[in-house]
């Protein structure tokens, strides 16, 4: 079996590459003009997403960032207005200040009281209500599911949605990895999405397609989103060559996510045996090493990863369907050796290995 170039890449599930069946689907895709909604493959993909999410309509996006920024913007009229979200949220921290530039929105970044995910109590505490002219009222609550690989309980999502709607506030979901949440819990996408006014999902992460995301919401919302997508340069023509791969990802790769999660949990159990503990729960396909509690120097670990031929960026281990068994074994060997070497380091040792970049767990996030 030919291995994917991503077979040893634990930096992110964004490094997944198109499968042979994706490439075959791309070569047989329709060539209609999607700006005029005439591409059959793209229309099929959008209809399938609308069906899965239980929404009226869906629209292919060139990226998850585009889906998020447009998905939030369709709920906003003229400022002053604000968006409430987790302080680690991609929409706030990692999308080029899109909310400020594209929506002229103030952001209320919230540190969850439980350290893991936003709760209704967090929202109640930080939401901006009323007509005080000194502030920007909250118009959208944006939830990231999963966040750091952690699954927000659907009951908590329901509570937030009911509170928000009771105050005329829209709820958007950055569901880049909502696929993972559904696979981990067995809860259908539509059951999650009933609590969101809009949801943006990626197809280029765990699903392995080369490009894109998708926004699902009301028919009127998609009409507005199509206009906004054109405005930011996302009105591409023969989109079928991209949506064909996305369709394969939904049909063939999504069903494998449960096994990816199981492999991650097995890895967590094996690492525990040598004293490596996670920063946060391992719910899906991420393991964040708690370097301090694990007694491991991350600079040493990155050196060992180079030695064993695996790719890691800081403390985050990202699993995906193309990780090979050999690469997984090499990663465990690198970690085991790094633990042993760390124990021999002189006091005050400072590694010269450069860290940083997306994936840094100083934020415990899942930056793409």
C-alpha cells in the first residue's frame, strides 16, 4: 500500500492528502459554473450537507475561515455589535482579525470557567445586553465544536442556544471538526445543528479533501452568503473538481473517524504508562502533552522526532486517518527517549530547538 505523504505528520489533520478515490472523483466531476449555481457535483455536495445538518441550504466555501467569517456576518446588520466566543476560538484568534475587518464587530473573548469549553453560565456572565450606548451589544454567540479536540456536551449547547434565542442573539458554530464530535458521540449532525443558526464545517482537515469548507443555514442566509462569498473572491467557476473530493471525504473518510479517535485513546493509555499526561481530556483526535507534569523537555522531544522521522509541532499530537502504524510506533519511541534524556539534563538547561507556530498549546487550541 502506498503511504500518504502525511503518514508521519502529527502536526495537524490539515496535512492529510487526497486519496486515490478522491482524485478519481475529481477527474470525473462536472464542469458547470458554480457562480450561476449550474455545477451538478457542487449542487449534489451542498444538498448532501443540507440533508446531514438538517438545514435549508448549504454553500461550498474555499476555506473554513471563509465559512466562519461569512457565517457570522450574515447575522449582523450595522455596528455597533459584538460577537461572544471562547478566547481561543479560531474565529477570533486565528482568522486575520476577520471579525473586525469584515464585520466591524467587537469581540468578547471568554475564558471558560471549567477551562475546557463555554457553558451557558459563561455566556450569561459575559453577554452584552440592553441599549447602553457605551457598549456593543452581543448579536452572535460563536461556539467552536470541537475545541482543543474536546467535545462540548450537547445539553450545554442546547442551554446556550435557548438563552441566546431568548435574547434575539444568533448562534454560530465553528464546526471545523463537528464531524469529529458527531463521530465521537454518535449524535447525528442534524441533532447538533438544530441549536445553531449557522454552521461552518471544514472538509480539508479530518475528511482529507484538498480544499474547502461548507456553510449551512437558512435559504435566505445562503442567498446572502453567496453574495458575500462573491465579494471576497470565493465565487469560483468549475467548483466540481473540489466538491467531488469533498463528497468522497464525507462518504468514505468520515466513517473512519471513530477508529482514529480509538487510536488516539490507545496512544493516550500507552503514554500514561511512561508518565506522559494530557493537558485536557482526549475526546477525539488530539493529545496535548502536559510537558511540565510529564517531566519532558519539548525541545528534546522535537529533536527526537527529527531523529525518528516524525513531524510534531510543540505539544499537540494530531491523529488522522493517514497516520501509519510505523509512524505511530516511531512517535512513541521518540517520546520514550525524550523522557529518558530529559532526566539527565543539567539544571537550568534550555533547548535551542525553535518552538512555536500554530498548534502551540500555550493556548490549548487546535489551530489549523
